[in-house]
C-alpha cells in the first residue's frame, strides 16, 4: 500500500545500555490519569497498547518527585507508595507487550498551580508566572539539596519498579529549566548569578539520579533547545549545558522547545511540521557520541524518516501521534500508511484538557486514554456478544464515521449514507484552512479504515424523510447529519453581496474586499484562510520570520482586505484556548481588521452598514459579505426516526450545534455505537430466551 521506505526509522538503536528496536520514541504526555485510584490499570493499558503498536521507547508523562513538584491535582508521585505500586504495574504491562519504557521525573517549579498537591509552588526565585498565575516562593539552600535528593530517590524507585530508563524533565519552562534561565533565576548564591551557577542545579540532579539509579541505568535528559523567551538562555549557553550534561553522565539528550509562557506557538496546527528539528543541530554537535532525540510537530512517520536519514538526530520523538493512533509504527512497517490516523494538532482533547486539569483523550481517536473504560462499557452493554446486527449511519462526518468504525469493529454489518460525494463533513472545509491540511488525513483514514472493516459507504446518497422508512429494516440507526449554516438574521439576507461560509471556503476571487460577519471559530478560520499570505515549500522560513526567529526578507504584501465583524467583545471565545491566541495573532499579522462589539444593521451596495462598539454607525466597505454566524442542527430526520420503532441515537452537530466541537462529535459517535450494539445484543438475548 506504500512505496515509502522506513529503513532509518526501523533501524535498531541504543541509549546507553538499552537496546531499542527502532528510532521512534513516544514522547512524554501528561494524561490526567496518573492519580487514578485504580493502581495504575488505566495507565498500564494505555502504555502497553502503544508499546504493542510499535513504539521503540515509551516515555511516560511526568511523575512528580515531591509534592511541590506536581503540575496539578491529577499528578502521580514516584516516591509515594501508591505511585510506586501503579508504576510497577505500568512497567510490567509494557514489558509484557515487548516494549521499553522510561519514567519521566518531573518538577513543575513555578508552573505548579497554587496548592494543587498540598504544597506551595517553589522556584529558584519568586518570579510570577503568567502560565500558572502564581508567584512561587524561592527555594532555600537546604530545600534545593532536598529536591536533588528527591530526584535521586525517584530514580531508584523507577529502576525498582521495572522501568528501563528515566527521563529528567529539564525543558518547557519547568523547574530545571527555571534554574537555567536568567529570567527566573535571580539568585546570587551557588545556584545562580551567572550561567555557570544557573546550570549547577540540573547537573547536580543528573549526578544524583545516577547515584540513585546505579551504574548502567539509562538516563535521558530533556533540555530546552531554545526557551523562545526574550532574554533567556543564549544558544551558546544551551550548547555548553548540553556538553556538561554529557560529562555528568546522561545517556541521551531529548530536545524540547519553548516555554508555556512563550509568545511563539510550538505545537499548534499553524506551526509547520518539523520546524523545530533545526534546534537539535547545535545540541547534536555538542553531544558527541551521546544520542539525541528530537521532535515537536513531527506528526507523521513519513517526516521522521528523512530527519533520521539526514543524521541530524538519532531518535525522533512523537507524542500526540500516539494518542491519535497507538499502532502507527506497526502500520507503517506493514505498508499500511493509509490506515494511520494522523494527529491534526487541534490540541482540543489533549493539551487543552490537560491545561484545564481534565483527563486527556484525542479528537480523532476518542478511545485514547480510556481503553479500559470503553471496554467496560461495551461489556456492560453486551456489545458484540450475541449475534451480528445491521446498523445504518446517516452522515459521514467525523461523528458518523466514528460510529460506523466502532460498530464495524464490534463485528456488525454497517451501512453509511453520506449526502456529499466524499466523507468528512465539516473537515472538508477545515482542511482548506492554513495549517489544517491534515484534517484531510482524517478523512482519508476513515475512508480506508471503513473499507478495511467492510462498511458499505454510500456516497452521494442523502436520505430524505420520505425514504427514511426503509431504515426500519436495521437493528439501529445513528443520525450524524451534522449542521447547516445558521440563516443570517438580517432584513436583507437575500442581498446579492451575501454568501454563506461553505461557499466562501470553496472559491474566492483574489483582491475581493470581504466582510465576515461572525465572531466564532468558523469566522476566524475563514479570516485566516482568506488572509494567509501563502508560503513556499514546507513553510518553515515564513513561520520563523513571522516570529522573529530568522530575519524577515520577504517583500511587504499585506493586502488581505478582510474585516471580521464580531458581535461579542471577544473573538472565538470557545475554540481551543491553546490555539486561539496563536490564531488571533496570525490573522492580525496578516492585516485582518478585527472589529468586536459590532451590530450589523444591513448589507448595502458597497458593504455592510454597522453600529460599532462606540455606538457609531459606519459602512464597512466590502465586495462580498460572508455570514458565519453559527450553525443549526441538521436534524430533520429525527421525527421520522422516532416513529420507526428502531433504536436510534442522534450525535454530534445533529444533536446540538452549540460551538463547533468535533471532540464531542467523535466521542458521541463512539458512545452511540456502544449503546446501540448493546441494545441490539440485549434484544437478541431476550429473543433467544423466549424461544422453545
Ligand atoms: Fe492530536 Fe488533536 Fe488528538 Fe491532540 S486531540 S492528539 S492534537 S488530534
């Protein structure tokens, strides 16, 4: 199915004494399940599935070395009895899956939320954090020594629990990184004052971890390739730190990028894939024979191969791709790249949830980090236990596709009806937005996966109310017909200048002055789509220039002529918070005029007549006016289904259009599949019981 070669990816490698079967490292991700009271069962299932899926090395989310080090109330503690027991189960499960696993030793420092684990936030100095909203207390000298000892004890516990290695978290602005930076280390004692002394804490932690873990136990150190913070450590200091870490005894360096407070986006969809690999170069040069791991925004294994082949790093770290598809290395190895479910960098179910202290999952794989929960649900529902049933799914957007996939995987016969000539629903529009091309990958994945599972996909096949009667022949129906654009509530909604947003995403004459009426996520995406300057090749140069990381030698070309007219005071308040600020920054940089607090009174020749936030009437000039004022559920079949006497579920936008929340859509799609399969199984059981 693929002509892509993965010779470099599937070459065995070594980190110290540890042999690894390939060059793909599953990067650390906090899951929000580390403190679950299940003795590590959910975590063990999660990590074992990724190990079985082909990760060369799995690195856990961060486990705090002491109470002050927790990044939130849902963190686990390496040096406490409950944590050690859970971690023993995790390591054993990964070993059974023939994988290798490293435990990440973590201290949040000033990124710890106030009082989250019964301890006050501490840091090298009392410098407030915009990210956590706290002003930490400066650690005393004895407390610094005690923290170093906590790392040593944690390393010993990791080894005793059966882990193959540890990773020390020293980047992304957490405690060790805070010690290195003059921005957060204002001390003038042996732990701060100049670059030499700022590096001391990290180096002392490495030596203590070596002592705690014993000789030969692999130690990975994750250091910051660049903090992306004005006035922080210099490139020369980072390279020197890398050299000293190697001298102190680390077995691999893993290159992180940026702080959580950085004004430069690092993981959002609008960050070009692979752009951060360049920061590994100087570290690789400094590391000598010690292997270097790097990643961040490498979301496809096809991108890992050339990076490894070029020799710029020894291992590629991929984190979120393992949420989206736990088995992508195995699929790539067997030539089935078409079956890989690609991470679309939406952040919605992973990073955003993690920032809100909620359990992590994945928009395109709602089963992620809930492996046992869903198995238990299916078992309770009796799904798949009695007979094979027939189900219809109406609508081929992400929610409908997920329902169809899950039902087929449970062994049922599934027919999916889609009105358009292609699957994808709203993702068909989304994939045209700059940075969102991978949304097309989700469509391609579902098409391939549904074909593999034998789902009969009927494209160009709308179901009208009149013909819905034939659905009575199915054992259950999922209605996933999505949304339709909300009609403009203005007196002149038929004005010739007005188009609806799906049309605007499809065709647009260049040079058109456009007024977008709407302040939500679709309106913002459309503004980005219409104003994007375009890029050459991989887009790295443009992105780096946009953020002042390389000189900007592009000619001035800000002519998008797009005005965004929002009714509320804030644009897109409900979209992913980790993406919103970066997207607003991008459209502003492209010259889009953002007008909040605007009431649109009418469309007229020449533009839109509005009352602005100051109550003044004015004409916003426009050749075309796009109404992106939200969606309404496309639920016209609900009354028909209700009268059929067949179990049915309404999911995604068809159930509720509030916000454009694809996470909810796919979760509901999966849930509906389990429920309908369970109902059908239970009905069959009842029938069997009454037969003579
Ligand atoms: Fe990737 Fe989005 Fe899934 Fe997170 S939720 S892993 S960003 S696809």
